[in-house]
């Protein structure tokens, strides 16, 4: 009949179960490892994508901020666009004055230089320091210009100079 004892059968069954456990471990562990690495790679790729999006958003916000600052920077206005003006010179303080009214909704900054010249002697002139004034919409504006006292007295010994204006050049910082 049966020549195999119960202990041999138990041993063979235990060996089969042990072999199945080892074989499944040899298959399951590498598969789990590969799946874990794939999940880590996906998380890393997601983090890199999020970092790229954050950098792109920061760049966009910086560009938007720069554009807003550029838009908020007052625009240069021309004296010719202001129309008629009044002017005068105070010889004792070497001060030139310019008055005008902005009759439009434009706003910005007007930068001018005053030129004082004797109408009888066209060779002598005195130039003021540049002066800038913010101009609001529909605003009455007064710009005060400073001349070198000696230059003004030399150009206008009879105190009868004619005051004209030109736009001050833009400085490029």
C-alpha cells in the first residue's frame, strides 16, 4: 500500500509551501519595488511640474508688476501740448516763472528749461536749471525755474530779457 509515511508527506507539503512562499516573495518583492519607484518618479515629476508652474507664475507676476510700475510712471508731456502760457522773470532772485492751465484730461510730468535772452543783444543768453512739475488733469500749473544770478545779470543787464522755454532732455538712469 502506501510506503510513504505521514511525516514524509508533511515534510513534502511543508517544502512545497515553503517553495511557494519563496517563489512568491521573489516575484512580489521586485514588482512592489518597481511600483514604489514608479510612484516616487511620478511624485517627483509632479513636484518638478509644480515647481516649474510656480516659477512661471512668479515670472508672470514680476512682469505684471513691472508693467504696472511702468504704467504708473508719469508720462512726459510736451510744453507745446499745453497751449498758451504766461511767463516772467524775477531778476533779484534769478527766478523764472511759467504759468499755464492744462485744459485736457491728460496727466503727466512736464520738464522744461528756461532761456532768458536780451531782445536787443541776441548773443547773450542765460539758461536755467531744468525744472519738472507734475501736471494733473485740468490743473493750473506753476513751474519755478532757477537761473544763475551772474549769468542772468550778464545776459540781461537792463532787466529786459525775454523768457522762452524748451523741453528738458530726458535722463536715462
